[in-house]
C-alpha cells in the first residue's frame, strides 16, 4: 500500500526567507502526488500536483515542487515566505487506480517577523 | 465555480441524536468523498461515491450513513455517535474516479458529540 512521510512536524522560518518542506512517498508504480495547504479550521486547498512529465511543477501562491523518483521525494519549495503562508501543509499520494488519496501527517509552518 | 459548500459549519449533538451533514458542488463532478479529520491529524477517507453510487467504504461504522441523492449533493447521516467521533468532516469532489483527478475540498463541518 502507498504511504507518505513528512519528516518535519513543525518548521519555523523568518518572513522573506526560503522554505522547503519535505515529503517522501512509498509506492511501487507511478505515483500521483499533491501538496495541499490547510489554514486552522478550514478545508484543504490544492497548491500543486504532479502526474507526469516535467519533474518541476509550479503551483499557486509562488510554490513549486520537484519530483525525484530516485529519492522517492516530492519536496515543496518557496523562495520567499510571507506571513500569510503560515498554515499546515499536507503531501498526498494517489495511485493509478485513482482517487484514494493518502495523506502524510502534515507539517505546520510558522512564520516569524 | 470551483466551490464545494458544506453545511452546517458547526454541529453539536448528543449521543442519541440524529443529524445530517450536507455537501454540495456545482462543478459537474461525478465523484464525491467524505473524509474525517481528527485534531492534529491528516484527513482519512471514509466514503467515495462515483456516479451517485457508493464505490468505497473504508470500513466505517454503520452509525455513519452516506447518501448521494443526485450528482451535486452528498449527505452524511449521523446516528448514535460516540464522543470519539468528534472531528472535522470534510467533503470533496473530483471530475471522476480513476486515474488521478485532483480533489476539491469544502471548508468542513466541525462536529462535537457530547
């Protein structure tokens, strides 16, 4: 069965600094990978997704992620963090059979001014 | 319109009550989902509907009863819940089931069972 590991429970960065959130997946075949963001008490918003093709994908709000098959990773990056980026970030994997998303445990991002 | 709406936003119910959660989308999606999210945990899939038929039940207790009356509407009927069922219940939709379509999530219903 597929699984997702987000090694960092909390990350604190200064406003304007760069950000990288780590995600490792376990799945034998081609994974479909997603990053979602959740503000407190809210639903999930899709930041970006990887299905195939270019391994560097661009998303909303200035986020990007790079798929590295050799490392089974799909790390999320942003060059300059804004205070409004403080939220919880979930990496998720879906299989080729479709639409049974499995989420990582999440990483809580704190932004200090 | 890329919105999934959920009502109510908050719900408090006793263990003997019967209540329902409602989810609606008008994007023409034919797959709809219920997730349960406990505090400080990721969402966990409960049910998947495809073309108004239940396609996945993740071994959810029978006190949770889903219903999909039409392609735009998804309900979750609740009866005889336990305090440990208190959680954020998220609804999502996607164009279809199969071959990785992105899911759009609603804001959730915060359920408290007393």
